[in-house]
């Protein structure tokens, strides 16, 4: 809302999320003299989560430093070999798309490069088998023995990500579309299994997964409403591990976004 006062009265302008501006003029007798709705081109710059805007002579084109919000989705171990076991309904991804980014924006679009973080957790909750590593870092299935009963087994990945994304705001709407590659530096991976031993006591063991691929690239797409809530798709054409044997797969995630 922008309020402008002059000797003739007061002008109140209300900017809506979709780019429309509604203006109301109040004269000095506080009577409504005029009420109009002005259809203006959507200004994409008002929607961005900017921390700092670099001064520019052109108000419709600018460099800025900003942030992007959170991603939360279900991850599929796509292409895992038989017998399959990692469950999409139990595997999640949590990410901060950009803790900080640098972007160049025009009225309806922008290109940004950011730095963020991502956690992926692929899980199996059946009781008949679990994930295990051999000496070469090859990931395989193994069966419980001696009366032990499984509770769950999972693979966890942590990545520092660098999203290079193009964003477009659909004119006269509150919808934005964002897409592009995300470059991942996969700094840590581990395997953990929880089970009940033959005495019924809960036990767990974990080990570092050293065979993870250090660099990967994901394809990312997101549609959001007012840059508040949206849905996203993310897929990696590269497999997660540097091995030709055992369990390996392409990550595929569907989920929701907050503040993107």
C-alpha cells in the first residue's frame, strides 16, 4: 500500500500480488471522489525474495542478492536393480534451494545462481533383508540370520548444491515457473540399519558410504503461487554411486516448495 498526500487530498494505491493496482482518491473532506482499478504489466521484481538490490539506472532490470526457500518431497530410487526394495513412500528429500543467490532480473524473468543444501534419505522398512557394504564399497542386500528381525535400513546423502535457474512470471497472474540444472557436490553418504537381535533388543549399525559419486547434476522444475507454495520435480540422469555392481539408481523426487 502506497499513500500519497498533496494539497488536494490523499491518494491510496494498493498493489496486488498479481500486479494489478487499485487506486482510491480521498479529497480533503474525506469523501471518496474516485475509485479506479488500473491494469498494469506484472512487475516480477516485487515478488523476489531479495536481501540486497544492486543500484541500477534501469528500474526494470537489476542485479540482486536473495534467497530461495525449502523443498520437501518423496524420492524414488529410480532404476534400482532387482530385487527392488527402496521404497518411494518411505524415502524423503529435504532441501534449502538457495541459502544465498545472485540473480539478474527483468520485469517478467530472471536468471540466478545460488548455493544451497540438500538431504536425501532412501529407506526400506521390511524385516527380511537389509543394506550392506562390501570392502569395495559395493552396496547390496543381505538377509538377517540367527533370529534377528529388521526394523529399517536406509541410505543417506548430503549435498552442497549450486542451482542455476531461469524463472518466468506469467503476466497478470500469481504463477511463476522456475527450471534449470542443479550442480551437486555430494560431501557425505552413509548406510544405517536398525534391527532386533535374537534376544529382542534393538540394535543398529552404520557405516560411511565412500563410493558415492562426488559430483552430480539434477534437472529441476518448479511451479509456485505468489512465490509462497508450489510443486517441484527433480531428476538426476547420473547414478548416485561410482560402481557398476550392486545397488545403484537415479534419484527422482516429487514434492512441495515453500518460499520459492
